[in-house]
C-alpha cells in the first residue's frame, strides 16, 4: 500500500466548523456543552459562547481525534444546518441530510490529509484510489437489510465519482446472472468491484465465502468486500476476514459510527 500522507490540522476548517456549531446551539445546548467541558454553564448566550471558545480543545485536537468529534457535532445538526455548513466550506449543498453529513465529513478527510482528492474528470477507477474513501465512509445507523446499506453507498459513490463510473447490480460476466453490488469504473472496463455482505448466521457466512471466489475471478485484486458484522460474533467476523485475506481479497469491516 502507498504510504499515508501526513495528517495536518486545518485551522481554517476547524474554525469554520466551530463557528457553525456554536451558532446553531441554543442557550440550553451551550450550557450542556459547558458542563461537558467542566465549566460554569450560567450566563448569557454570548458569555457562554465566549467561555466555550476559551476552553474547547476542538481547534487544537490531534488529527486522530478530530474526525470523530466532528461527527458528534454533525450528528445533531438539522438538514438546514448541514446545508449552511456545506455553503461555508464551499462544497455542494444539494442532497438529503445523510448525503450532506457525509460530504462534510469527506471534506474533513480532504482538508486534514486523510484523503487525497481525485483528479478532475477522472475516467477510470483503481482500487488504491477508491479504497480510502470506502474506509472513511461513515455508516450512521443500523439497517434491517444489506440492500439498505448499499443504497446509501450508491449515493456516496455517485457524489464522489459521478454516475458514469458507478454501476450498481452489475453482471460480473456477459450473460451471467450473478451480479456484484457495485462496479466502479466504466462498463466493460476492469474497474473495481465492491460487494456488501451482511451474513446473519453461519450458513449465510459460508455461502458468502463461496460466492467470493466467483467475484474474485472477475475482479482479481480489485475486489473489495464490505463486511457488515452486525449479527456476527467476533470469532465469525475474524474467520471471514482471515478466509478472504488468504484469497487476496480486501475486506473493509463497517459498523455504524459509535459516537459515544
């Protein structure tokens, strides 16, 4: 794997986000924020805001801590507030609430060095280019079905790559009835295959493992499996990851973000 670029706090980004979060929070919310900081929660809105600015570590957090704290703050924002944040950051303001949430979080990844922006007008997708975005992509909540997770991911990849490079339910070979959840790249190109798996018992786990051989035959090292281990034991999860790793298949384990 290529070396990870250095992580660098983006002071302007952090200041913009803090301004937004403070501006969205009412007096009661500011008092709660101050209590979390171990500070006096009394006073006017302006006094509380000033006290938070003087004591919060948000602007100075280590890069490793900053993304999760940002998710905590984004998680309580309304759709309208997320639109305002997007506008302040100079990024797209269209889309549903979850799309805006993820777009802002992706911008954090770009600005603080976790992610590298893709070239403008990208024509083809490689595994090394898209894998960091799949790892970074946050899942907000538990869902009942595998396809529900895939629908959100479809919108994320569309936002990132554009419709020409995102093809859901893609036949892995001409005339094949077996389809992969996502082909990232142009139709007919090698591309990157992304398959979501949410096995709920050992039988489904074994069936998923067998199915991966067919996907690997089509995509080789450009196959990425996103495992949703909601209903698996840690032992089952480890077995699945190890079994696919032995076949040279990349596995990304994703669970809803634990915001604490």
